[in-house]
C-alpha cells in the first residue's frame, strides 16, 4: 500500500501565516487495516495449507486402500482360478453316461459270476465236510480196534464204534447200508461182553496194599497183666512169685491144644511177611492192568495163603481182607472182544465207492464240453 503525502491546505480567506500543516489520521488507520489484512492472509494461507495436508492424507489413505483392495482382488482371483481348476479336474474324473452304462453292465455280470461261484463253493465245501466226517468215522474205527487190542477197554470201544455209526447215519446214503450193518453187529457184540474195569481193579488192590501195613498188630501176641507191687519184706513165697512172673514171659500155656499152633511173629519176621503180602498184591495189580488172568489169580491166591498162614483167622480185619481178596479173584481181567476187521473193511469199501462216484461227474464234464464245441 502507498502512503499519501501530507497536503497543505490554504484558505484564501485566511492569511498565509495562519496556514499550518495538518497531518491526516488516515495513515494510522491504514496500517491497522494492513495488519488485519495480513493476518487474514496468513490465516487463509494456513487454512489452505491445512486443507492441502488433509487432502494429501486422504489421497494417501485412498491410495493405500486401493492397493489393499487390488491385492485382495488378486488373491480372490487366484483362489477362484484354483477352485475352477479343481472343479475342472473333478469334472474331468467323472465318467460319461456311456462309461457309467458300461460299468453297470460289468457290475451285473460280476454279481452273476459271484453268485455262481458262491453256489459252487458251497457245494464243494459241503462235499468236503462230508468227506471229513467219513474220514473221522474211519479214524474212530481204528481207535476202537486199538482200545480193544491194547487195553481191553470195551466201554471206550463201544462209544467209538457208536460215533462212527452216527456219522454214517447222518449221511442218509443208501449205499452206506452194508457198512452200517457191520458196525451194528460189532456194537451188539461189544454190548454183550462183560464190563472189565482194569483201572478199578488196580485201584482196589492198591487200597488193599495200604491195609497190609495195619496188620502189624494182628499177629498173636501175649500181653502180660500188670504186675502187682512187690512187698517190702522179701520172703520165700515172694521170691517164687517173682521167679514165676519172669518165666511167664518165655512160657505160655495153651488151653486149646487141639488147634494148630502158629509161630508168633514180631520184629523182622513180621516185616518180611507184610512185604511178601504186599508184593503178592502188587503182582496181582500188574496182572489186572496187563490183562493176564493167570498171573492175577495166582497172585491173589498167594496173598490169601500168606494171610491164612501167618495171621489170625478170627481177627475181623484179617477176615475182611481175605473176603475182599476172594471177591476180587472172581473178577475177570480179560475178555474175548469181537473182530473189527470186517466192519472196518466194509467202511473203507463204502468210502472208496463214494470217492469213485464223486470222480465220475468230473471225468464226464470235459467230454460234454468237447461235444458241445
């Protein structure tokens, strides 16, 4: 702004001496306005700078948001492309309608083949089970022969033959009639035999052997009566009484002289007699277990003879032992079992006949196929 120069105002009506210089008040007022204008300009400039700064910040934030949005869009585009690729791969793996129809036909054919195979397998397994059962019947017959020949076990042999007959009965085959007939003959012959319990006889004789040890006090023995206390004053009569008491230990008067006089057993002699009796019973056990009737009866006779010769016949335990030995001597330790050879041969012939019948369709099948070709 420019300042105006002071003007000299002269009035014509007044003289020059009275004229004076007048400084106007406008310059002071003008400076105030200029300062105010400067402040306004500075404020406007600051507001413009602030506005420019805010605009710059908004543009920067907008650019950053735009960059993030572009990045998110690129990532979404990549995921979309990957999803599209996966969907395309899955769609490419899905067979077509023609392929599905072909697979359906193959599945139907496979199910039919599987059903036929299962039917054939069931038939084969059924025949295999029957063959196993028939082989088991033959094995049972062989076991029955072994039990009869080796152990004379009639009850076990009867049960084994009955098991073989049950297997043939379950076959329901008319061709097994002859084999079953032989088995039933053997069963009836076994049932008519006396029951021989060798193990039972062995155990009973063992119990009698245990009773032999209790016969150690059964031998005749003289028991002295209790002696009266000797008198303090010895006399001739008391001396004779003492002498008679001493001699009574070695001299015995038997009032039944008509009976047999037996030696008294004691100490080593009694032990030897008990051992002889136990050995006789043990020999009878061996004869019973091995089916030797002569050895069995001879051993029991020896045991009864030892009891009769060296032990008191009137003793209750000796009498019971003799009676029990007599009863056991009447038991049979061996039987005449029937022959199982014919039954076994009939069963084997049936098995061979059945095997030949099973092989015939297999041999004729190729001939039929060749004729069809």
